[in-house]
C-alpha cells in the first residue's frame, strides 16, 4: 500500500475545483488552534500535524516511528484517507472532511504483555468523549469497533487499529462524523450525524477525544498498565455491547467458537461461555470475524 503524497502539515493547498471551503458543511480543521490547545508543556501530546490527504495515518506515523522521527505523543490527522486500514487490512474510506481520521504514537512504560489493552483503552476514551461532546451514546463492540444507534439499528461509526512501531505503538482512530445515508460505504455503517449528534463540529470533537485519551492513558500507565487498578477493565465492560450476547468467533482455518460473551478478562480477551459449559477466552489476534450467532 503506497500512501498518496501528504500535503504540508497545517497548510493544505486548495485547488480551483476542490478548495478548502468547497463544502461549507465540512470546513477544514483549524490545525493551529488545535495544536495550541493540545500541545503544552507537561502534556502527553508533543506534536500535532494535519495533512490534506494520505493513504493511511497509521502507515505514515508508523514509518516515522520506525525511522526514529516520532516521539511519544505525536499526533497525525488526515482530512481524507484513501487507504485507511482496520483489522486484517480491511479498508476504511470516507469523503474528505467527513470524519476524524488520526493516529497517535505511544511508548507505554508498562509490561509489554499489557499493551494489548491500548485499543480497548482508545475505545473507552473515544466513547467517553463522544458522550460528553456530541451527546451520542457510543457502545463498544469487542475488540475495536465504535457503535452508534441509528433509528432502531446499531451501526458501526468508527474503528480502532493498534500496531507495533519501533519501541512503541501507533493507535489509529477512524470516526464517521457527517456522513449522510447515501455516502455510507456499506448500509450497516453509521455516523454521528445519522445518530442525531447534538454537535458535529470536528474541532471540539477531536479535542475532546484526544484529551480523554490522554487522561485514560495516563491513569492506565500510572497503574503500571493494570486494567483493574486503573478502572479500565470496569469501564470497558460497562460500555461493551458484545457482553451478554451470543456470538460466533471465526478463527483461522474455518474454525469457530459459539458462546455467550460473559466477560473481558485481565488480558483484554473476550471470554465465551459455550454450551458445553466451557469458558473459552479469545484474543483479538486470534479471530478473523466476530458476529452475532443465529
């Protein structure tokens, strides 16, 4: 996957046909104001860049991290992604300036076996922020989906992808904000707009998500990555729509486990209670798909 050449951070160049303000419903992010609000002495965020278009912010930031050109707290935002990625390299694309597409680089000084909690932490932080800033209840589908209610349907409005890069982890978040029904990539997708959000201004939404992510990350890191002591495990379980449902976990080799999702354990794995009376934990890296059974 070859990313498109990014624009100059914070200074995108408009063209006659697609100027920065060609869609007044979707103004560009105010990079300078966001940088001033988020990058401060003693805070987590150390750099904040916005590009007009790229293939994937995760790919770009991971390349920087592996080259030693990114320090912890670097944030990369794209107004448009042409090759956004989810788990197992599934694609994620949306119209320009219709959502929030960004990645952050973290170097948690906690045992590496607890780094698997980072995508779950990002989910909790994002859901918490959207509840406050957009007035939208956002549920979490294990392991990395963000769900909103559109009418009487539960739909995916966002996703999270975490991947190792250098001595740390790049965590990417993609969120549909102002997509209309005829712009959805698939009928079962959703957006904050379709969910009746009280606010869809991306600047305050991005600030809220990054501040929430900073708070949850610092609490988790301060607890040595312990999901119990940091209350992360409790918060994730409270917001996880997967728990209490009977699901089908499809594993490599066409194997599958069917059971009721009863818990998220201390390693961030989903625990399924099967009809045979066995409690079987499955990790995010072990599954191909997780679907409702029946």
